[in-house]
């Protein structure tokens, strides 16, 4: 599985340090759509080059997991008339991997409208990968009549509140957070006090040398508030993560790649499998972006995270659906 | 005195026109015709269009008793609910779906999209 050949050159790597202003964000976005593998050690990312080169450097010890996001099963608009087909293609890519991931995370918007048949279709395809899947809901997964009951009945087992939880795997502490409920007028994504208090107490028993992976639907950092891309009380969550040596925050929602490193924290958003959305500020709204049909799968894709035992290093690899 | 009664009379006519509007809701053409015939001043649109993640008009002023209809013209679903989550809440509106609510009491109603809360709007209801 090699990625497309339009990977960024060395200069583009500097974009990782881009600021959170609009200009910086737009610059960051210029490398979206490419596949690069990063290792993160002590909060300082290093590019290992293209995926093909990098894979050889990821030793067999440790484990890897996949992130899929924003499958939007039920979406049938012209921007992608076949969201089932593109999710299936994503899962087929995962099945074809020479080293099977230990599990998958889905960072929300499994469905488009929280309908039972949409959840059923998504689950049938995703489960065919044959690995455990950890979910968090997107705002599209809780628009059923009972505002989230359908999601919790399927995926809420063992979770708290609106579906948040933590677990440990291979020496890494994982936190699945929910920032799509009880949203306030005029606001952004929202974790809420109850979840934040739980988060603070959950982390109390975790040593600072434990690598942390946080995943949630809406980006936890403020990406582009004009489009609601950010989490109102995300900064409070991040303040609880400051003492850890290695923190990786994985989000979806914006249907495009974006990465930012701030101190010990690496933020990364995954491509969708459902449909692309425009880069911040480049369209009148964040709605689905129409691209030529033969280019659609360049914009959709999956993310793989490799963890090297004992090294605190996480390597994030994005692969477009068009990569074979 | 005569001013007052004229104004009261106008209010009655307006109320009658508005009840016609509400009654004829399922037939927009009839609705427009009745409203225009009865009182031209009430021809202000009682429809809010959702386009590109914005509510238009963003501030809509209507008389008490008016039924306001939101129509989602985006390729993405939206919901409508009032800021306090007490007065109205729509089901999820897919493309071309609509939601209607009749504003009986005067006041300023702030509302937003429950999925994309940066989308906000206002309905100002006058007596």
C-alpha cells in the first residue's frame, strides 16, 4: 500500500509548526491529501519520509491500530452517491494490510441520520474487518428521536454519560471522549463539566510516562471557529494532559487531514470515508465538497497509528482510498 | 379614539389574515394570495431558508400567531431549537425537509442548529 506520489517536499514539513491563525491553517492544509509517516518522540515530530520507506522502520514489536472516521452511511448526495461503497473500500484496505491492526477506532459520524438501517449497514461493513472497534459518536449519530439512545444501545456498553470511556492497550492509555452533546447556541463542540471531571479523575492513576491517545469526533483544539470546528472546553481537557510525555489527539469531523504539534501534544484529524469537506475558509460553508468523480477517493481515506513498545513513539500514517 | 379603534380594527384584520395563513399552510400559493389580499403589510416572508449553514433572513420579524417554516436547502442535515431548549425543537431535517412552528406569544426567540451550534438566528414576534 503505497500512497500517492504528491507527498510534500522537505519544506512542507515546516508547516507542522504553523500557527493557529487563519493564514497558518490554510498553509497547514496545503499538505492535506498526502501520505506521510510521522514519528513522535517527546512531542517533537520527525518525518520518516514516504510510507514505503517508513514502514521498514517500524519494528514488529508493539502494535498498531486504525482510525476510520465520518463514514456517514445514509449520505447519498452528488458529492458521494455511494458512501457504503467508500466505507467498504476503506475496510478492504485494512483487510489487505500485511500486518493486521490490533483494533480500530471510529471517530464518529458513523451514520448520516442515526437511523437503524444506517447503523446496521455501517456495522456490517466495519465488523467485516474482524478486529475490535472502539467508537465515539459524531453529531450525526445522535439525531434520533431520543437524542443518542440509538447510539448508546449499540455502542454504549461499559461507557459513561453520553458514551465516554478509557481503556489500556499495550502500555498506552486510550480515552474516547464525546464532544457532540448539549451544544450551546453560538458555541463549538462541548465536553461538559461531568465528562471533564471524569477525565481528570481517570488520569490521576496514570503515570506521566504513559503514552496517551485521546480520540473524539470534533477537533479538541480550535481549528476554525467560524465553521464551528473546535471544542469550547477542549483547553480544559488538554490542561489535564500537560504532565504526560506523549499525547496524541485523534479527531474527525472536518473530513480532511490536519496536524498540529503543541508541546507534548500532537493533534491529528483523519480523512472521512463519507465525503470531502473544504479547507477552512475556502468555501461559503463547511458543507460537502464536490470534486470530480475520479478524484473523490483521493480525498477519502484511513489512518494507521503504529506504536513502538517502550519508545513512546507513535507513528501516524494517512492513506487515501485511491492508494492501492 | 378613532385612531385607537382604527388600530384595533387593523389588528383584527391582521389576526384574521394570519389565521388564514395558518389554515392555508399546506398550500403556499393560497396562503400568499390570501395574505396579499387581506393586508399587504403582512406579506413579509414567514419562511426561513437554511442555505450554506446560515439562516435567511437571519432575523425574521413576524406578528404573533404567525407560523414560521424553516426549509433546509443544504446538502447536510440541520436541526432547529430555541436557545433555552424550552420552546421548540425540530426533528433532524435532511435536505429539503422543513419544520414549522407557530409563534403565539410576542417576544424575541433566539434559536440555533443543534448539530452546528455556530448557526444562530432570531425570530422577533410582535403583538
